[in-house]
C-alpha cells in the first residue's frame, strides 16, 4: 500500500499544469516550441528570399535620377535639389543621398537592413506587451510572429517589389514605419525613466524624429500623427491611465515635430513647383471630391479585405499569446504597471473601465481614419488613379497587422488562463489551429513570391547585358545610344511618353551614363 501511495503521488490529472509528462508544461516542451520553430522557418524562408532578391535589384524609374544626383551632387546637393526643385522631402533626399552615394551596394543591402531592423523592433515591442500582461515572453515565438507579420507586409499586397525592393518606395513608405516603431520603443524607455536627463532626451528625440518623418513621408506622418493625438487624449491624467503629464507631453512633441516637418515640406519651392504641374481640380473638401475620395478608400479596402492571408496576423498573435501564457503553471500575476502609467482601477471604477476599453479599441480609428487620410493624400497628389499606388498603403497596413496580432495575443493570453484551455487536448487543438492558419497563409504567398523572383532575376540579367553594352558605346565616344525598356512592377522606364522632352526617366538615364540622349532600341 505504501508503495502504491508513493507511486500515486506521481500521477496527475489530465488538467494538471505541473505533471512531468502531461498538461501545459509538457505542451510547452514539445508542441509549442515545435509550432514556433515551424512558423519561424516558414515565414523566415519567405523573408529571406526577399532579402536575397536585393542582390538582383537594378535601377529603374526614380532610381536613375537619385543615382546620378547622389553621385554628382553629393548628399547635401541632392537634399537641396529635392527641397528647391522636386518635392520638399529633405529627409527623403538625405537618406537617398546616403543610399545611392555608395553605388549599387546600398540598394542591394537595404531590404536586409529593413527586415533586420523591423524584426528587432517587433520582438522588443512584443516583449514589452507580454511583460505588461505578466508573462515571460518566449523568444522563439516572438521571432516567429515578427517574421510572419513581415511576410504578410511584403508579399500579401499588390506591390511587393515596390514595398521591399524598390529603394525610392521603401525609403518613402517602408523605412518610416521602421523608424516609427523604434521611436515608440524610445518613448517607452524614456517617458518613465527616473533620470531627468534621459526623459529630456526622449522628449527631444520625439520632436526631432517627428520633424524628420514629416519631411520623409506624408502618409506615415498623417497616420502616426493620428495615433499620437488619440494616445495623448487617453494619457490625460484625469482619465487615470497615466499618473503624470509625461506621456501626453511626448505625444504632443511628436505631433509638433510632424506638423513642423509637413509645414517645411508643403511650403518648399519644390512642393510649390510640383503642385503647379498638376491640372486644375475641384476643391478637396467639395462634395464631389469627398464622395470620390470615399469611393477610392472603399476600393483600397476592397483590395485589402480580399486578401485573406492578413488573418494570419491574428493567428500568429494567438499562437504567441498561448505560448506565453501556457508557460505559467499558476494564475497570471497582476501585471506590472508600465512606466508613467498607474495600475488599472478596480472593477468598480466605471471611468477606468471606459478608459481601458478606449485604449483597447484605439487601433480601430487609427487604421480606419488613417487609411482615409492616405486616400485623401493620394487623390490630391496623383488624381483619380492615386488610390492604386499601393506602396503607400504600408503606412496603415502595418498598424492593421499589429492590431490584429495584438488582439490575437490578448485572446491567447485570456484563453491560456481558462482551465478548459489549459488541458492538454484543448491547448494542443488551439495551438494546432493557429499554426495551420498561419502556415496556410504563408503557403498562399509562395506563388506570388515565385513570380517576383523570376521577374527580378530575369530583369537583372537583361539589365546587366544592356548596361555593359551602353558603357562600352559611351567609352567609344557615342553620345546617342540605344536603350531597350526593361519594365518591372509597373514602374516607369524610358520612353513612357511619346514626348521625349517630357521623358524625365530618359533624361536621368542619359545623365547617369554621361551621354546626350538615348533612343529606343
């Protein structure tokens, strides 16, 4: 009997969280790491292919102009040129000068720099979110989730080449999102820091980074400004989400920097010249223009919602939430309050519940109103077809993905504390379902990535051969050489217009090769 009792002490019920070979603890050691590793491998392979394609990037469209200006004018020269004659985006020009100033190597490594920086930022933000929920963040699951979000961002849309591989678009619309996430990490690290010098540096950083982004990307400035403004309202001390005015001040300085940057951009000689080239059109706030803009906005969302793969962002978040919660064998401890914020009020505090609900729903107006602001800007800048410039959608697509992922994490964290879900069978079923959905989404992106790979590599081979021929002819003293347009990703190539005098791409190609003009070959 004593022997049987001793053996019985090692037996656990199916729902026991502490048994050596069963329950969520066993699931943690087997299924959850395997699921995270599988997702990391699948999503990481897609992202790695995108980075590898950077080696096959060749100039097209705006590349030609930025390349010769960076070479001949230098970083400050191209910055001045953008301000006085192009569009006023001085930060955009400065980054272009740095990128193109080193020759073709800059554009080839840019996709890798973007993915590494974005992965690190997403992992660090995920750690903070899970720490706030009172859980130990699993690094492998965090990395898998970050890679899955990036695979969706780069390859689920209609302009993958422009979002990741075409430097002018990535500088204008992908890099700002990366900078914005690191700015958010800066805010979280400095707003509640005990040292005043660190807090002051964080506030100065908000103003300076906001100004730089205001002269880098108008769509991102609009979306991030909306997010900061709504967050500032929720961080008013009287709403009891924050105990000090520091979070509100940080958001205010961020919005101020954005506004100053946009003002410099809008009043620049280059922006005035660009507006003067556009045909007369009805006022932006007229009934007809508002109706047309709303229709453009609906077309944008019809395209986005038609891509079911974006649901994988929520599934990846659910997997991350389960992985983090099921690591904990006991009920979740009370979350540690974030810097600058007070613990959530008790259940009886109606105002506290309202504020927390508003914070939880904050991504919805940011994504909805932010996407409409992008539609307004596109119609204003490019006319009735402006909404098709999907490379600009990154400014609200990344917040949308982060919102879906965040809601998935919260759902997984909530479900992971339920006794029914903590049973091995239920936990395994939830983990498997989330993994299958994300893997199916990753698999659905493969055909598009294959087409992108084929087009990019084939163009690079043809481009290299043509580049060798043109340089040889120019070295022999030719001033007018033949050029065969090599189109990719709906971008402009020489001879896109019948009027050669208005063919700015052909002019930039000629300047790059040091010849007078080119003709169609």
